């Protein structure tokens, strides 16, 4: 609250008694807090003294009594004050009673400032003069208390409206003067060191003491007092102390001024009262002021001579220019330094409005109201009140702030963001003691700043914020202010606020606006406002277009003279440019002359056309014309207002909002008015339909584009009513649209071809929107009646071949929406749609074979045009024609086949939904493939990725065949029969000849096989295997490079790379190739598993096990549990039946077998250790009986292992391997039941469950694959 009233005298003068009573009552109820007194100090003196505030505060303070007014007048309370000062000598706590008392005295001093008799009388009884002297002169009094009391004394007793005889005739003031002398001596003897001195004491002596001395002796009442003569020694000492104080080198400018002013007052008083001053002191004082007078006199003399000096005109202008340039530099520097601060304050304000509840402590009523949106709601309602009270500037500021709340990203600099964090906790805004609030805001600010900084592009209309503002009445505010239609500025800000709310096609805001307009009786006024604005704009255009064309003759003459003078100055270097300008001016002049003739004929003045002189087009059409007043080139306010209006109307109809597209068309048809506005601004009302270049320039082309875009949005959906309104309107609107599409727009086209292309692009979209979803030919025939089919096709061809003539520094042409090729493509689609109603146009769209120039364009457009059929909500089938972007050509065939075959079907059996889920990956691939073309070598490797993969697999098969047939390898080289050797040489040479002359896969394979055989018998098996391994590693590395080139792997984040299955799989494959080459040949066997990855059928086989892996694992766990139970039963009852036949090898054979294992890469010592261990194990085997059988259930673990091993592997279960019992044995029946249960439960049920799950899963996978392959 203090920040609001600070330095705002007008607001302080409007303070009410109720507000003062509330804050004083807060002191009584909530405690004596300094913040309440500081607020009262602010309203008493908000920059300037407020007499009303003084009286209100003083009256309220007197009425409350001792709960607020805390003074230490009696003896006991005075001792309390002394104790407080002793406790707080080094630091005054903000919450201490002493701080409250000091601020209370300061408040009373402010209330009595300015000779306010009412408050002076009231304060005399509150703080008598005796109490002031007693407190100030006490030895323990601190500077803060002294400063407050002396200020109060100065305003309440010295600088008063009536004479205080008690003050001027008593010893009180002289007692204080003696105390001042002590303080002055202390200050003069201590240096002003910030680390060791008391700054408050320095300020008290140099400011407060000096002021009261000056005020006392300059008062008219002191002249009548005789106390000065009786206290001459004290007076002289005061002058000496002040003079001594003036020689301190640490005095600031303000302090020195106060000291010297005090010295002058004392000196003048001494001279007027005849007080004897020591001679040396008097001379020193006089010399002090003589120096000041000499400096002042010299300055005045210099200024007088300077003012009498007569400068020449040129030097004066030069000085003015230097001054202006210097001021401009200063302004520029200040703007650079202050702009971040302004932006930071705006950002902080917007952030606070987003989360106003954080300004209040949790659990408070204010926080709850703000959390429920009460703050924003009151702010929006306050905007309407401001408008009613004619506070337009403040109303505009609130509208702009609401608009900024919907701006997620503002282009702030890093300096702005840094300042933003500090401004938020600035104590000058939030107060010195809002520590808790500061912490809350600072914590939340981290989120708010991050949200602003991390977004790279401007996005208007965060949906959450928009919906919140809509709920609190922002949409109603827009409607109400538009209906009010008070001033242009407020209307413009309101429209821009509506645009910000609707940005991005927010259907919730559209619904809210439609609900308000459909249920409000004043909705017609809403549309009438726009209707009237459009009429005013059309009238303004009609009034200004004649003036612009009539002024072109004089402009032509002026431009020619100026151009000639420039040519003389510039010389030959600019001759070519000037001639080019001259030819442009001549062409435009002739065109304008013909236009003027047609205009006069259209207005009945055709007889004057013969006398017309050639005129030039308006200045704003060309950038090469001489510079004129920029104001003449700008659109008028009525016309410029149309752009935001049309943008708002476009957003109201966004998302094919049929309700708003046709809303209130009976009373005010804004669709027809928009068409008439387009007709008017393009100059058709003047009769110059074919000369659009005269009326379309760089200033109004954006407005024309907006009109075309709004008209397009009116029709899309489709809205047949609006389509008919545009196509069948009586104005020349449809003719203007066709003329914009087919005619050249010069001279704008020669300078800004991009603007002309955008214009033609929007015109073609509008014509397509007029024909959208039409099952009749009425609108198409209306368009064809005003259009030459050949001219339409020629425009599309010219646009295609003008692609190379348009500069594009930012991005490729095909990615620009208004590139020549894209515009030509839209025109081709328009011609394609119209060709269904015109046979001549249909023939012109077919390549003729004679015109290579045009056939190239038509073939390109036809190749890159596709169509689909969609089913609308009314179950009607419609064909949609659309252009295929050129970037789609970069999609690899591998991806096309993969998406085509592997896309999942939805519930309706469509692959479209899954296709759209993959479109982002495909788009990234196309963009990367386009960039890949810039690296020919990497592109060549990447384009043959399938070849490298096939070669890698073939190398793997050949290497494993050699390992399988010839391992372990023999060191001796085998000699081949000469006849077989000749046969191998012949096969190799013949296959090489076939490969060179007629390359076929069979010939290549024959050459590879014969070459490998020749190498085996020429250099040996191991060198050949090593060579194939090296080739395999190199080939796999090339394949991995081509894979990364195709996928753009290195451009992706590291986290994405390591989670890319295909990349990691091929990396492991390359590692296995390297291990097979460097470690052991058996690693090559793992590479054969690549056949599973390459073949979809084998992948399904693996998936049949892994897809329902959980079910299979749980079933297997059940089987193990059952076997465990059967093992326990067998261990208890049938332990002797677990006899397994075994065949033991002789010990010598085992040892010899291990000795022959010479291929093991271990040392002989380790080999001997293993052999000795085996001998010991075999020697110690005692469990083998004489008939070759061994007990297998002496322990439970052996029973479990035997049941698992023998029970599952035998078709009849565990009973097939146990001892066959006799029928006479007592446990024979139990044994039969045991064998049958094991066979039925484990073998038949559990194992077949596992097999069934696998088989069913495999069948499901096959059916899914067939469904994917079906289209």
C-alpha cells in the first residue's frame, strides 16, 4: 500500500477518513507494527505535504489514545526508554518498541510540517518541550532518537504559524544548542569511515542540527527575543563549530549546503544583532563566502559574454547538430540500459498476475480469493469501471497487461531475465519487511522465468491461461468494449485482446463468445460496430484514392528533377541505376495515364482524357523513389484499423465454426462487407480493374492478404451460405480475386515478388474455398465466366519456371508456403478442380508434347498431386486433392515398404491412425535424407545399405561353412590335382568375363566361390579365412556407416542413440565379427543368428515364445512345483526304485582324450591339473553296482534332478526309467498311481499347455501379418 501512495500527491489528497481509521485500528488490534506508521507517513507526505492527510491522521491519533500513542513522559517510562536505547545502540530491530516510538515521533513531525496550526496545538500536549530537552540531552540518547525529536521540535515549536514564547524566552533551546556543540565536536573529531563511523550521527549533525539552527535564528520571532544577547558565548561557539564542520573533507553536497547555509544564517544574525565575533573567525567566514561569490561572478560574466557572442549560421547549425547527435546518443544509451529494466518490470507484473495468490500468506482469505480467480475477475471488472470514469489511459494499460498475460514467450535478453529475478524481490516495491512474501515469490519465480526463457518461439494463447481469463470474464470484456466503441485506441486494444484470446483457434473462447452474442440483446450492436468501421474505411479509401492519383503528375516532375541532380553529383557510377529507375517511372507513368482516362470515363468525364498528362504511381509503390514524408505513406487510422478487425473475424470463424460463420447475417452481413472492402481497396470502384498495380503497394498489401484470408475462413468447412454470398455478390469482388490471381501486379512485383506471390497464393486458396464440397457447378461456372482457361494454365507454368528468379536466403523454396512453385501448384489444383466443369481447361492440363517449357511444369504438378476420398459427418463421400511436398521424394523405399506392411490396423480396420503416429519419424527421416544429398560419398554408401547387408550375411555363411568343414585347421598345404586346378582357374576366369560383360547374380556368385577355392589351395585355409574375416569387418563397418547416414544417427541425442535397437544390434554384430577375427573362429557361429533378424517368419517364431512369455514361464514354474512334489513322494516311498543305468569310461581314455585337446588355448600346467582332477573323480566313484546301475535318489536333490532330467525327456514320464516293480510288492498299486499321475499331470497337461500357448501365439502372429499385408 505504501508503494501505491508513494510520491502520488493526487492519490494522497483523495484519501478517505475510513482508510485512516482502518490502519489506526489495525495498530490497536494487530499490534504496534512499524509498517502501519510508515503507511500513515506516506499519505501525510506523498512526495509533497498533504494538509488533508495531516489533519485526518492527527485527528484519528488523538482519538485512539495510549494504545497507539506511546510516549515515555513520566519517570518510570523514561527509564524504560533509556534502557531501550542502551539495548539498541548498535542495531535497531524493526519490531522493537523503540523503532515504533521513533516512527511515531517522525509521523507527528510530518503532521506538523508546513505551519499547520491544528496539528501543532494537538502535538504540544502529546510531547511537551521539557520532555524533548530531557530526552535529547541525555547521555545515552542515540542519533536516531535525537533526529526524530529534533525534527519534531523544528516543525512543532520553531517553524510555527504562531509565536511560541515559551521556546524563544526560555533556556530550552540554548540547552539543546550546548548539546549540539558536543555532538558537532564528536563528529568533527571522528573520520567518516563507513566501517568505523556512525553515519546516522553524521547525518543528524550535518542535516537535522544545521536545519533547526538555521530555522531558529532566521525566524522572525527570534528577532524579538533577548536571549541571544544573554547567550553570546554559546552563539559564538555555534558559529565556530559550524565553521569547523565545513572544513571536513567527507561532507557530501547536501551536507555542505546545509552547513554553509547555517554559517550564513549565524553570520547574518550576528551582524544584525551586533554580536561580537572574534576577528579571525569573522575573516574566515567572510573569505568562505567571498570564494563562492567570485565563482558565481565569473560564471555570470562568462555566460553573459557567451550570450552576446554572434555566431554564424553555419556554425550555429553545426553546434545544433552536434548537440542533437549527442542527445540522441544519450537517449540511445539510456534506452539500451533501461529497456531490460522496463521489460523485466512488465514480466514481473505479468507473472504476479498469473499467480497473485503467492503475494499472500497461505490460509488467508486474500490468498483463497486470488486462488479462485477473484483478483483477475476484479481487474477485468475494474477495466469497465475505468472506461465509465473516462480513465482511457489506465484502461488501455490494463488491456495491454491482460494481453501480455497470454504471451508465453517474449524476446527478452539474458540481461532482462537476470534483472527480472531481482526486480521481483525489490524491497522498494514490496517493502522492507516482506521477507516471507519475498521468499514465496522467489521460489515461484524460478518456474515462471524458466517458462519464459526455455521457449524458443512466440506462442500466443496458452490454453490454460486463456480458459482462466475466459472464466473470469475476459470474453465478456471484449464484447462490452467493442459495443461501447468509445475511442480508436481503446477499440484497437480491445480487438487485439480478442485476437490474443482466439489465437490458435481456441474453440472454448469461440463457444463463450457465441453464447454471449446469441443470448444478449445487444449482439447486433457488436456486429454493427464492425459494419460501421468497414463503411468508414471504404469511404476513406474512396476519398484518398483520387487524391493519390491526381498528385502523381507533380510527384513525377519533382522526382525527375531530384533524380537529375543526384545523377550530376554521383557521376557515372550511378548512371545505370538511374536509367533503370527512369524506365520504371516511364512505364508506371504510362500505366497511370491510361488508368486516369478509364477513371474519368467511368465517372462521365471521358472528354478530358485527351488532355491528361502521364503521371507516376504513388511514392509508396517503389523503394527507389526519393524520400518523402513517411506519414504520407502510412495508411490512415480508419483503413489501418481494418487489419485487426479482419483478423478477429477470421479467428471467430476458425476451426470451421459454422455458428459464427453465419451468425447475424440478416442485420449486418459482414461477409459481403469484407468483400466490398476488398473490392474498394483494390480500386475496382474507380473503374481500374485491370490496373491493380496502381492501387496495391507495400503498405496495403498486408491488409489485402488479411481480407483474402478472412474471406477464405468464412467459406471453409464448408459454409455454403457464405460461398454463395461471395460468388454471387453484385460487386466486383469475385472479379478482383480472379484479377489478383491472373494479372501482374507491377511495380510491386519487380521489387517485392514475395509479397505478390503471397497475394496470389491467398487468392487461389479463396477460390478453392468458394468451391469446397460443392456438388453443383454454379460457383465454378461463375468463376470460369470471368477467367480465361489458357491464362490460368499459363500463370501456373510461369510460376513453376520463375522459381530460380526469386531469392531465398533463409530456407529452401519448396518449404516456403509462398514460393513460386508452391503458388503455381495451388493454381494447378484450382485448375484441376475447375477442369471438371470445363473440357477446354481439362485438355490444357494435359501435356501437349509440343511445348516442352509448359509440359515440364504440368508433368511436375501432376506427379506431385494426389487425392483421397473422405467420409464427412453426413456420410457423404468427398474427394480431396492436395499437393505432395517435394520433400516426400526423400523418403527411402525401405521405410515405405516397412510402414506399408507393418502399420497396425485400428478397430475399423484402418492403418491411417498408426500411420499418423509414425509421421514425425518419417518427416525427420525425409529432412535428414535431404541434408544427406549434400555429402555425395556418404549418400552413395547409404543408398546401397541393402547391398552391404546382403554381402555381410553371405560372408558369414561362407566363413561358417569353412569353419564347419575344416576345423580344426591343418597347418600343411594340400596340393590340388592339376586337372581340378585348371578347372577352378577356368571357372574363375569365365565368371569374371561374364561379370564384366553381362553382370548377373549367378555369375557374381560363381566368381566368388571359384576365387575362394583358388585362395584355399593357393595360400592356405587359415589365411583365406582371415582375409574373409577382414572383408567381413570392413563390410559391416560400411553397413553401419550407411545405416547411420540413412537414419541421421549422429544428429540425435545420445540417449536416443543407445536406445535405438537397430543401431545397437548392428554394433554388437560388428563386435562379434571383430571377436571372430581376433579371438576365435567360433564367434562366427553367433553371426548366423542374423537370419532370425532378417526373416519375418523366424522373428514370428521367436515372438511366439516371447510374446506370451509370462504365461509360459508361469506354466513352467507350475511344472517344476509338481515335479518337486513328485520327487518328495518318490524319495519317501520309492527311493530304491531310482536305479539309473550308467556306462563308465576307462580312466585312461578320459586322460588321453584331454591330452589330445591340443586346440585348447591353456598352458600345460593347467591341463595337467585338470587331468589329475578327473582321475581323482573317477577313482572315487563308489556308487556304481556290478550290473552297471547307479542309485539316483539317495538325497532329495538327486531325486529332483532325476525327475526333471528323466521324467520330462521320456514320453511316458518318470515311470519309464524307474525300476519295474513286481505285482506282489506291497507298494505296487501306489507305484502305478504315482507313474500315471506323473504322466497325466506333467506330461499330458502341463507340457501340452506350454506347447499350446506357443502354437496359438504363432498362429495369431501369422494372421496379424496377413492382415497387415492386406490393404
